[in-house]
C-alpha cells in the first residue's frame, strides 16, 4: 500500500479548513491537489468533522504501539538474561 504524502497533522489541518466553510470542498481539494473522495474518506477515518482522530482509530494506533513496545521489552529482558548467564560462567 502506498504511503500518503500528507502527515496526519496536515490531514487534520485540511479537514479543519474544510469545516470552517469559508471555501467550498471542491476548491479546497483543488488547492491541496486531492480528490473530493479522498477528503470525505479522510473525514470518515479521522472522526466527526475532522477536528481530531476518532476514538477507535486512536485506540487501534495505541494497541499497535503497545504491542511493539512489549516485543522490544521482551527482547531486552532476554538479552539481559543471556548476559547474566554468560557472566555467571567462568571461562
């Protein structure tokens, strides 16, 4: 899957600009070189009105990061145990 050229912060800023209503969505999309379908997809993904990420998306992101950190901690604990075991042996 292709990575977006916009960061999450940029996407939220575009959505907030669209929520203000000063500029029509079509014009806003042309200014930022995105399609209107992309704008509405982002709005759906990042929550109501685009002002912040939806709670479900935020929870999912936190779960993924938590799993990554748990794996890193387990790896580090295993390394420490191996080093202790090696140190205990007299070569």
